[in-house]
């Protein structure tokens, strides 16, 4: 199988392999004891012994069912009389201290935040949240581990020897959640069984997965209203038409740049570069070795030199790119489908989003998007809070209540007439609500993602249709979420080095010819060993 072919994992392989890592470097499913290699404790049979039962919530019927396409269900309206899923607050009256990340501005403090105050009442415990921007979270997490200052609940970040760290710092949840034991927490049981692989290490459950799947796939967003005003089409046939579109919507005199961020993956998708790794000739091959990488970098450098990418794109954070797209400064942005609801509240009412499908660079057909992993991150419970484990699991279960419940409505939209208003029968966040509700709850625990975008009529349909078109043929990573100790120890630095070379080439500080030596250095510095360890994990999952 070549790296240009689309591949799909069988359900058996996916269950054995584990789930993908999100931005946090969350823990992954196939563990190794020590450094490298695999153990019998991580084969499919061993995982099956501890994996929690999967009991889907039989809630409201979706307006658009995504099951056939492996994408989320979509809803146009929220139930007028949402069911109350829980009978009592999950808390025990004592503070619950949480450490997680955010991709949005920090919310108002408790004394000025009515949503937070109401959250504490409904949770039955004061929720003390330590929020860190996602780009800084791994460093914050490593510091907290070293200083023994983890929260009672913590998103698991990337650190060396993660299995050993979890065994030392996190509660083993296996006695509480394995098999049918999870029935005590029905909304955690509603999490797809594949997502639990990212929480299982050495035959033990060390956390609660936060599911995402296809919704975390990335695509090129476009401001349809701006394109329409200029008579431009969102249908692209090749790379040349992409360049022409970027030129047409850029205007330095008006401080407008086509792209809010650097569309590195979008361009790689145009060249059908593999999603991470390919299996060839009895080994794994990194996509960094694909000859098309240099062609993709050359195109990206052309975009930068022409001034089509915002000049601060390399130095800014996620919220900056969202703001640029929302206010129209940059009509194009590359982001996850899960980012859609973050854009709607910050756009003018007449603004409209569309998704530009990836064309093959040479006009030979369509490019290949990379499918998002089943899990974005995992929340662990500190051993220091082991005496409260049932309370903390109940709180996480409450956070995972699904679409259609009154708990979900409050968690996502806050207090009626304070944080949201009812418009055409649907809850729509106010500016105050958008600010107050950004407490990182969806990065503590969450139910299966649903497409519900009440801010704009037709948005749910538009998002669903885009995912239906793009995701079924997206490329999977054959070792998504599998564990490599070398990757945990060295991967961060290796990827930072290759990322720096990528940035240097795009910005014209180094020629495209600098790419091949950088990849050779990456392989020699640990990349080849990562490939060996991941391939061993892949073979053991079959």
C-alpha cells in the first residue's frame, strides 16, 4: 500500500490500537512497560478485559444522522422540553480543583460570572478551574507533575515515561469503570468504546476520555459572504485556483490577508501526503519522507512571499486566528470542524461560513483530508483525591450528559436571559454568555459531539454536509494513539526542530533544499526508533 492510498482501520484494529492524541499530548491506548516495546498487557484481549461497557444513550432523534458516514449527528433545534438526566448534584460540597486548557479567552472571575456561580450550585461543589492556553499546556503540566501540584482533576499532558507517571500520580479507575461497573455512570458509558483505548495503560484505566473523532478533522473555512460579494467561488479544482482565490481576497491597503493562519496541512492534503505514517514493506514510513513535502513547502512559501498569509500568523495563538476570520480581516482559516461554534458568536449576523473542499494540487481530483482521532484528551484523577473518586467520577459523568438534556443545555449555553436568549425556538449565546461559559468544561469531560449551531439558521446543515462530503474518504493514521516511549521523551523536541525548519522554509529564511537534511536528522535523532516502537505496537494490536 502506498502512502497516497486512503486506508481505513477495521473496528478490531481500532479497538486494539487506541485513539489519537489531541493538542494536549493526551495519554494514548497501547502502553509499553519501560522504554519501547510492547507487553502482553496491551494486546486486544487484555484491553477487552478492562474496557468499560458501551451503552449508547437513547435520546432525541437527530435531524441528520451521521452514523452512515462516521460523523456526528446533527440537529436543527433543541428539544423544547429537555429531559433532566440527573436527579441530584454530583458534588459533595467541597471544592473540585481542575487543571485543563482552553482555546478561548479566559472568562470573567467568579465574583463577576453568574454562569460560574450557577455552575457551582448545580454541581454541588465549588469548581476551581486552573486554565492554561492550549499551546502552553504541556509545559504547565510537566511543571505541575515535577512540583507535585496537579489538580484533583487534570487533563493528561505529554511527559516522558507517561505510564510510570500515571501509575504514580493518577487513580487506577479500573475497579470503578471496567466492564459493567461503568453502569453507575451512564453518561460515561455513552462514550464510544474506541475512545477508552486512550485511557488504558498496562491493563488499567487511568482517566476519562474526551471524545471527538471526525469533528476534530481540519478543513479550510471561508467567509462565504465575502466571497459572494466579490463574485468568487468556493469550489477549487487545483492549487493554481487556490492561489488565485487567495490573491483575489487579499488587499494590503485594507489590511486584509487571505489566510488567518498558515494552511500547512491543507496544502499537504492537496498533495495527498499521508496522515502521519504509512506501513510499507514491513515497517512504518513517516510522511516527512514523502517527496511531495518539498512541493507543498514550495507552495506555502509562495503564499507567504505573496503576502496572502497574515503577517502575525506564526506568532499568534488560536484566538487570534478566530478573531481575524470572525471580523473578516482574513476570509480563510484552517481549523477543526469543532471550531465552527466558536466563530458564529464573533461574526456579524450577515456573515456566513462555507467549507472549501481540498482539491488535488494538479487538478486530478480531490485531495485527502486527515481524519481526526477518536479522543482529543483524557482527564485523570489525582491519587491525592482518591478518597473522593466517586464524587469526582459523578461530576465527570454530569459533564458528559448528552444533547437533549437540561444539563447539556446549561453546560453549553448557561442561564436563560443572562447567557442566552431563545431565538426561533433555539438557545443562542449572548456576548456575555460566550464570555462567561468559557470555563474549559469541554476539556474536563464531554459527551459524544453533536452538530448543533443555533446562531445561524442552516449552519448545522452546512457543517453536516461538509463533513459528509469530506470525512468518509479522509486518510487515517494507522498508528493513531499508539504509544512510543521514545516519542514521549524525544518527540516534542524532534517535532519542534522539524517545525522550525518548516517555518524557516515557508518564510524564506531557508531554501526548500534544507528539508531533506532536516528529515534525515529527525530520523537519526529518534524518528527511526519511534517508527520501530510504533510498528511493534501496531503488530501487537492485530
